[in-house]
C-alpha cells in the first residue's frame, strides 16, 4: 500500500527511505496552470543531488534493459540520469521538427488535440530491451504512444517508468500490455 508522505502524494514503495525523503521536496503551486488546479512541481526534487539519485535508482531498480528512451522534455533529464546510473545508453523521443533524420514516428490523440513523437535514426536495434522514462503519467496518451513507437521500431518495452502518476486521470488504464512503474501517486 502506498504511504502518503506529503499532502496528496504517496510513495508507492513505502520501504524506500531515500524516496520518502525526496518526496518532501515537491513544491505545491495552487491555481496553476488554471484556477482550481493544484500543481505538484517535482523540479526541486530534480535539483537536489540525493533526491535525484533516489529517483534515478528507483526508476530502474530490478529491471533489465539495454537502453533508456526519455520522452521530451523532462524525460530526457530523467532518462539520461537512469542510463548513466545503470550503464546504458539513452535515446530522446522528440516532438516533430527537432531531428535531422527520423527512424520512425507515431501520432496520437490527446485530450486537447493531436501530438507526434519521433525516434531518431540509428538509435535502436530490433530486439533491444528499452526502459521508457517520463516525469508524469497523466492521461496516458504520451506514455502509451512512446511505448507503441518503441515496439513499432522493433524493440521491446521492458517497462514504462514515471516519477509521478496522477491516478484520478486513469492514464494507466490506457497503457495496455505494458509494465508501468510509478514511484509516486497523487
């Protein structure tokens, strides 16, 4: 059972003392991005060396993967840190128009429109085990698309790992057939 450490945020692995300490750095911003919304900012966690280490270790712990795929934009930061800690490479899944050469792309629906993710050329090999990393699981559109893009490119998704899951939005339900790991739940 997740253990609540700060208002409305629970650490999924209540035995992870370092993560329980790190979660206390989350900054709550009322009425952002619009009135009535309580935004939980993980930036202070990422800026703290011990907290970043706790997050990095927990995202990859116990998983077997050859490469990390970080989803633009904070997934790049987290993915690079996880890759460094676990001795693998990292691939950035980008928004359109950012890459000189694209190996594959996927378009998907969001609650407010359409989006696309692109995979850089010459970054993944067929059969590679990939850990997909992002900061937040909200509605599941982006994380689900990232996993489909990895599979579409012939690689295997070991897991999709996020720092925080916004459970009220039920995004996990939209990511079928994937192992989803969330460190925190709100």
